[in-house]
C-alpha cells in the first residue's frame, strides 16, 4: 500500500467515522463509502486505525466501523469469486465465522493501538478491560482453524495440492502461539502495571490483529473460492456432517442448504483437477497450488481383509499387535458377564494376573470373594445406565494403578458389555514435579 493510497484511504475512513458520529444510517453510508471501504483489506485496518486513534476519535465510533467494514467486505467478496453460495453451506458458514473473527480482530487491534499511546497505568485500565475481553472472545478462533485444518485441507492434499495447506496451517499455528503469549503477557501486566509491559502487550495485540485479519482475507478471498470451485457435493456433505459435530462459533440454525449427495471422505476420492476448474480458481491460489503441476494422492488405505472400524480400517494382525502395544491392560466381559477377551502389553507393564483360563469365566469370579459384591454392583450399575464408568485406585505391590470399569454400548445405546482398563500411574504420582517440567504445550 503506497503512501498516497494510504492517505486516501485514511481520509475516507475519517469522513466515514464523522458520519457515523453524526448518526447517519449504515445503509446510507454503504452507498456513499462502500466501494472504497470494501477494498480496504482486513490487514490494512490496524495500520489505518493506529493513525486515526491519535486524532482523538471516540473508540465507540471506531468499533462501529468494524461492523460496517465486515458487512461491506462480505458484499465485496460475494460479487467476485464467490457467488451463489447457499446460506448454511459450509463455505457460507466458514465465511460467516471469519466475519465474526474479523470483527474481534479489528477490535483487538483498536484497543491495542490505544494502549500504545497511554502514559500511565491508570490511563490504560479501561482499554485493558476491553482488550482482554476481546482477546478472550478471540480464543475460539482455534475451533475455526481446526475445522479448516481437519476438514478442508485433506481434500486439497488428496488432489496433490500440498503447499497451500501447509503454508496456511503454519500461519494459523503462529497466531495460536502468539495468542498464548499474549495471555502470558497480560498476566504479567496485571501483576506489574508497568507502562513498558502495557506497551509491549499493545504491540503484540496489534501484531495478532494484523495476522488474524490477513488470514481471514486469504481464506475468504483465496482458499474458500478455490474449494468452492474444486469440491463436489459429496465432499461438502462430509465436511458439513463432521463440522456440525465439531461445533461452530456462530449461530447456524438458519440454513437453506442441505446436501443432496452422500458424504465422500478424502481417501475415497480418485480425482484430478479439470481444466474448467482451473479457470475458476483465484489467480493467487492457481499460482501457488498448480505451479509445476500436481500429482493426486492415490493411496489406497483399505486392503483386502481389513475390518471397517468406523473411524478407519485395520487388519486382524494390526489390531492384535496394536492392542499389545498399548501401555495398559484391557479385560472385556460381554453382556452375559462372561470374560471374552484380555490384552497383554508388550511394554512389560503388568497389573493383575490373567491367563487364558479366564476366558468364558463369570467376571465377578475373576476377583477375590471380598471384592465380588463390589464388582457385581458396578456391573449392575453400568447395565442399568446409572453410570457410564466407575474409577478405582489401588496398589499392586509397590505400584499405584487406576482401574477404570466402563460400559460398552452400541449406537442405539444397547449394552454390549463392560471393559476393565488397568493403567500404572506410579511414575506420575511419585514424580509430579518432574512430569510438570516435561509438559510441552503443543
């Protein structure tokens, strides 16, 4: 953005803010200023705000600008790459989540800019309250990023488009890390109230606001239009179904779209990007994703004899060895309270003694008579649905173990059996401080 271009946009924004302060209607302001404001990209907003804040314009008026800019930005995009997206379609919902995120980011940048100009901790108090409340709301953007990362990126990668997802995920992760650091700095400010710490927090807030706004711009103007051009109805059906289970950060009750095709997961696709699809891609996406050509991912996840476990496919051998590799012991009793399976860990962690001779044995008879009543009552509670699990702690020699007994039910809620999981917690309990030092925030 050149200096002359910046100055022009700043003057337009100042004129708009004066009109807002006079109480002019948003519809009238859209007509007068819409074309210019809509072309101000989200990551330019913090730069402009920093300059107009110094002129003493009330913060409430600038916050109203956030609402108008978001509305105009939506209309600006709708007339470009994204047209005809039905309300309630995942693309629509992702964009509406981005609108909410953009509004919070612009408010974060505004409050942060105000902190950069205070001269005392007393002067900063009001701005700090608004800043921290806004940042707290912005925490939920991780939910938006998780849906993009887990639901959208796999379909691009299946098509051989690798660079775009990795770059965007990297940017998203940087924002999450910076937000984590922001709250650490905020705790320091609340303790010290030093003007240096306050300004450092303001600088970080402006930085986060700019990063978030730029990512919103990239998603709405580049990523989502590309997926709209590339993905099939079945793919969107799967994305919508899983996204609903993950949850949205906006109200999604009012939907006009419902999928007409059954869900299609990425590993079920055998796709190549067609020439007519390439023509519809945003230029920025086309240049980044297709440079040098792409090779679709044709890996076949399911082999003959694999068992469909609903969340994936495993062979009998893989299931057997996977269970043996778990750092815990599993014993399963069916709905008739007969032991039908137990695991043996390869990791050398032994809990209770179990042998193949317990197979078909009544589960309560696998315990000492003094515990028979406890086991029986636990199983009866699980069967009746009065609880989903019971947790017990005990010792085996010098080891401290947790015993978890849980009900196993099918999708209809019907009782299939009970699983007993024994896990050794000795090292954790005896070395709490050491474990704490090993904690890595991911």
